[in-house]
């Protein structure tokens, strides 16, 4: 089965100069967990997801210790509230994953699943000439399961 058969389209994208506050509103209102980030020509340059809004434990350089990092900044546990407040002015390009892990619309779903597992991502922008034309998420894989079972009926 090809990616184009189960991908979600049209795909919602954002530009890299948008603030995280704007992105959070778009994601919440659209009920999506991630958005491809595009340049002014519509070509994909990165990906922003819900996980970019969460603090992560990162190793402190030259140490065996870990500390929380949010939006690329080290912080104390008490500083997390301030970091979310500051996020209103942070642009997407500062926190997005880049380069974006993508897939072509003519690639197989098996290749997409392999890429998702290897890269540890939950969604793949589907591109044609570097321009997003759809998105393939874990939710779309559920569609494939339903399509397969609907085609098989005992007589």
C-alpha cells in the first residue's frame, strides 16, 4: 500500500517565523500533534510537535548529571513557569526539529513505518518536491487496519 492511500490531506503547515504561542493555538484548535514548518517558498524546513513544548532531561556537558531543558534553555525546576511565559516570544525556528524526517507519497507504508521506528517519530510529512502535500501519523495507520478488515468478510 502506498503512503498516498492513507495519508491525511490537505496538510496544515506553519512558517518558521511564527511564535510558539501561535503554534500552540493552531495545534489545539486543529487537534493536531505536530505541524510541518515551511519556508517562504512552501518547502519543508522542519517539524514542530507537542513534545517540543515539554521539558526534557538532558545530560549536562562534561558531567554525569542531568537537568531539565525547555525550549533549548537550561533551567531549574522552579524556572519552568517562567520558560512557558517566555515561549510567547520564541519563534518556531528556535525549537523545531530539523531537518524534517519526510516520506514521499509514492513510498510504501512499510517504508514509512520503518522510518518512523528508526527515527523515533510519530508522524511524517509527506512531500512532493520538498513541499508538504500530506502527513502520515500513527492515526493514519489505524485507517489501514480498518481498510484491511473491511475488505475481509467471512461468508
